[in-house]
C-alpha cells in the first residue's frame, strides 16, 4: 500500500471539468511514469478531484515538481481560491460542501482601520507660491 494525495480543483472562470479534460492525460502519464500505483478522478458539483497513490513521499515530491504538473496546477479555473493539494484521499470524504480557504494568519488577517473624517484644507486664503517658496527655500 502507498500513500494517497489529492488535488482538488474548484470551478472558476470556467468549469473544472474543462480543466480536467485539458490536463487529465498529462497528469496520469506523469504520475504513472514516476511511480504511481493508482489514480482516480472524481467529479463533484463544485469541481473535480484527482487522487493519486505513490509508494512514498519522495515519489510524490518528484511528481509534484514536474513542469507538466506545475503547468496544470497554474492553469486551474480559479488561481486564487480554486486549488487545494493535500495528503490523503479527499473530495468525497463526506463533506457536503467544498472546503473553504482558512483565514489568513499574520499581517494579512489584520482588520483595516475604520475610515475617519476626510482631511479638509482651506485653499480660499492661500496665494500662489513664489519661486523660492515652491523650491522650499527661505527668502532672505
């Protein structure tokens, strides 16, 4: 028995099934030629899942680093939130809805400050700047 890995692809600008049609053969061929002992595709209402089994993590890492695999993962329908890669089998594990991205940790999770009053500058009493004032120099 080996270890299963899952690649979940969600619908985005186009259906995930179209992504599967484009990259399925290349992913399967790359997996089999790099030691995969099994693979399966699953279609769901929210996207597709490619499950692949390798004897060990090292073979998975080699597969994952292949240019053809990188190219396929870069071309998912929603490049921001439409891809999850993880160990184990997934997709049909009983979750009735797609997994959602976890909240961002760190500075990206900070709330933005509330908008305050707009700065107000009264320009009705200001006159044009002279040549020395415009350059920041003081007239002597």
